[in-house]
């Protein structure tokens, strides 16, 4: 586990505006999967179109970061920018079948799920490495208590209580955020 505390989104934006190249790389790294998911899952763009939109979005972010009014709202701003860039790409392609799909509520639902996933990921990042590991192994990798215990050198009987404690910490991190905290039952 790194002893360095991850900068907030607002701190990254501030550092980017000051010309910090490391901050820019961190910003792109932090949001690249989110932008890519919006492009591919939300708007179903693939291949060269997806790559072009991805590059366009981050070029626009770089050029327009100074126009962002609230540094804490970089994620919703980035989502809107990605959405507009995707729509512009689709308009240019004039693909009527795709336009019909975009008018369905499924696109908004997909974007909401992506936003929720990023919120949970951010909350997970604030937990200890031990908590992140046990929650990842149980929920994401679907490993058994025994498998987790063997991998971490912890008695299998301890895993359930560890998961419960870590979920309680995760709920605390999610308090006040827009997603519902996961339940353990």
C-alpha cells in the first residue's frame, strides 16, 4: 500500500491548471476507464470511432479545464463532455439505427450505473489495502471464504467478520453520496 494519499479530484484539477504534467497523467488515468465505459457501454461506439472520441474528449478536457467552474465537479463535467462528443460523432455518421437506440432510457440508465460504479470505486480506494483486498476477492472474484483465507493467511472463519467490518467502513465512506451502500445480506 502506498503511503501517499491520493489527491482529490479538485486538487488534481488545480495542479493540472498549474501545468503539473504528473497531475495531468493522474487525471487521465483516474478517468480513462470511466470515459471509455461511457463511449463503449453508453453509446456503443467501437474501434476507431471509440478511440477517436476518447482522444477528442481528453483533448477538450486539456483545452477547457480552465473553464470548469467547480473543481470538485470534474467527473460530471467530464461525463457531459463525453456524452456531447459521442453525440457529435454519431451525428456525423448519421446512423439512424444508433439514433433510435440513443433515445431509449437505457443510455441514461447505463450512464447512471457507470457513475455509481465510479463512486463506489472512489469509496473503496479510501479503505485500507486489507479491506480492498478482501472485498475484491469476495465480491468481484467470487472467491470462497476458504480460498480468501488461504490466500491471505487468515483463518477461513475470520473472513465473514472481516467482510462485515469492511462493508461497514465502505457504507461510512458512501454516506452522503448518491449511491446506495451495498448490503451484506
